[in-house]
C-alpha cells in the first residue's frame, strides 16, 4: 500500500468513527412502539425552521403552553406544545450578530441581538419595538407587564418601559394554519387571525440601578402588586470569587424609582439564575421564596424581605439553575447527583446519583439526564432509577417547570414531545393561587410525596452535608444582612 493510500485510509477511519460517535449522541426520532415500552406516548415531533448546515439551536423556553426556540443565527420560533405546530417564526436582527434570550412575558418576548433589544408580539411574531442598549449586554432579558430588564456586564440593570396601546389586524403576519403551512395575504386562515399589538412609541428613558460585580445571568422578575415589581439577579465580583444576590424593587408610585433593597454575598459566587417558589395561599403573609444555589454547594430559601428561611448543603458545586415544581426544588450538582428538596422547609426528600440535568416531571416519574447523556426515568416519590430510556445529547432540552411534557431538542432542530400514557391532558405546575384565596393561620405540611422515604445514598456522601443537614432550619438573625454566611 502506498503512503498516500495509507493516509487516505486513516482519514476515512477517523471520519467514520467521529461520524458514528456523533450519530450515537444525536437526538433521534423515538418510534411510538419504543415509547410505549416506557408507558409513554410521543405526542408529536417537529423540525425547527433553520439552516441545519450553519445554524444550531441556542436556547429554548417553555411559557404559557408554548415552546420558544432561538437559534444562534437569530431565528426565533414559537411552537404550540399541545398541537405540535408552528405558530410563527421570525428572524431577529442580524444573523451574524450574537443573540441573547428569549425572555418571555405574558404578551411579549424579548431578544437581544448585538446591542439592540427587540420586543416581539407573542400572538403574531411581529417586532413591535426596538431599543438600543446602553452598554454590553451580559445575559438574556426578562419581562414584567410594563418593563424589560436588561443586565449589562458592568453590573447595571436597565428597565426599559413599554406601554401597550392597542391591537389591530395583523394582515399578512397571521400564523400558519397548519404545521409548516403559510397563509397568503389574500387567503382566509383556518382560524381567526390574531391581532397585532401596538406599543406607544413616545420616548421614555429607561430606569437603571447599579449592582455589585458583573451581571451575567438572566434576572428573575416577581410581580408583587400593580405598582411594585421585584427584580432579583445574581452577579459576580471581577476582582475575586465573591458573588452577590441582589433584590431590587421597581416602584411606580414614587416616580418610577428603581433601587436595590437587599444585597447578600456568597463566598464563591453563583453560576446560575435563581428560582422562585410561589406564595403559599394557606400561609398568612407569605410572599414566596427566592431559591439561590451557589458554587459552594449551598441552596438557600430567602424571603422577598431578604431573610434566610432555610439553607441546605449539597456538597458539590451547582452550575445549573434550580427548578421549582410547586412545592419541590430540584438541584443538580456538578459531581454529586440531583437533590429533591421540600421548597418550604429545605429538607431533603430524596437524592439521585449521577444525574446532571432535570427535564420534566410527570405523575409517576421525574425525567432527567445522567453523566453519560442517558435519559432516565426516576420514581417521583423516592428518586429510585426506574428505567434508562435512551442515549442522546439533551443539553439543549429545556427544564420544563410549567407542565409535565418532556421536550427533547436536538442541536440540529428536531423537537419531540413525550408524556406518560395516562396523562392525555397536561399537568400544570406553578400556577398562582386564585385571587381572594383564604389563607390558613398555619402552614400545612407537604401533600404528595412529603412523607415518602428518601432513596438510600452511599455512605461516602454523609460528610458532605454535615454542616447543614436536611431539615434543620438555622435560627434567623435579627438583622440578616448576609444570609449566605
């Protein structure tokens, strides 16, 4: 064999091995027969509208029964989770500029492209407003009903106001009548065309507040009243490893003031956005809890007033946001598995070894990904591994905290929706209590799963949580200036 032929053969072997390895870790279409073996159904599948040779899925968000998918080329698409059909798709900004988002609100979606902020109508996909950011954006934007909050790398948070004016006929921007179909301007769609939102375009200067450190994670927005909105974000000091949790308030009654009410420090900082536990309607005066997870392995439940409610040690660094499902918190560590905690008290319900990513929770099982990129079904009450479903790269699949639907997304845009066979209708999670709910005088215990036994854990993990055993709530200080210490 000649030297050239030998080199060609070696290249073919390497390329063939690499292609086989990539195919083994790609998200493939799951047949119905295979899904039925797991007592599941594949509700639908859909290919995202994108150039599969140049574009890749960058981020996905679940909100109000929709899946919003953003590619690295600036293509934003909204998919109806119930029907599995595209509602609209929109190229946002310049495809050669980096994009951040999407941040999704009740009626608008925000995307940053380059240094420009775009507001997109959730109903039609039309761009209703564009703003120039005042610096380098550090993370995805977040929305309230009146403002878009944009974090900058210098630690400042800007709140851009918007005023909904009216809606008018959307004309040629009506969503497709079916999957992959396009409605022409002169045609009548199968369903009434949505109306396009109009915003007041009079210039209103944005509000801003200076936080400590660099803001590199999406803020958490918690509406409190019609005139008060909480903005919670984490930041990292540039000079050392110290991090900060900032609790800001935007108050419209005092000339739209925006200020930091509480700021707390964490020794090693943060690498993930905080989460929020909805107020318990059975507890008088409950405003909910902020769940902050740090690089030091501690998970903290903090009130909106900045008081420490509980603290739990996982024993490993936390690099992904905690996920709240009603009264449970799921926290994945970098090397020590996933913890399921009681959201109200911070005590451990169970622990699953080797799990690195939470995906969804059904009636019977929690679906997650392990270190070998395998899709797992865990018993929802004990955390015991029930089944290993398949191999695949699920890093782009969103953590669904809105319902039980398991959404698997491949890097090249293939989306699949699965659910447990007995759940024809979705289970809704994190639904706010109805206005006027009568609170109880004392908080009741956790309903389902609160008294279930925890899964057995290896003895070598015991010392990792000695400093903060599950279920022990630290005594609250009179002036809790720093609840992380």
